[in-house]
């Protein structure tokens, strides 16, 4: 079983997305946060279940899972999974966004 480690920037990203959604509907923001954490928790047992982000080369060490409207990017190192970045799915990923984290 892998250990999930949320980075501070990734938590801030998720918080910003949830705050924006909460402007219209608090319950939708709460539901999104629960869905994101539930999906990421599944990585403990299935760390390779994410996909390679299509914008990155096949050799990239990054993976992503999608919880609409979010893309959650992570990296596996030994028995640890580092959640690095959470972004809205309509945005385009640039490699430097992940490298900076």
C-alpha cells in the first residue's frame, strides 16, 4: 500500500477551485472535495491507475486522475505518491507547471 502525500501547492489549488465553486453553491464545492480525496485515496492500492497526461511525453514520470472538473497530477516514488498539482480540466497543462513543484 502506497502512502499519499499532498503537497501544499496542490492543496491550495484544490482550495481555490472549491472556493470558486462555492460562490455559486457550497454543497457542490464540498461534494467535489470529497470526490477528489476519495479518488486520490484509491491510489494507495492502485498507484498506476492514473493515465499519462496527453500533453507530456510518454516517458514522463507524471500521472493524472480526473475528477470532473479537476485534473489531479501526481508522481510515484518508491512507496509514496506525491500529489503535486490540481487544475481545472479546461486549462492546458504546461510541463513547467509540474516541474516547479
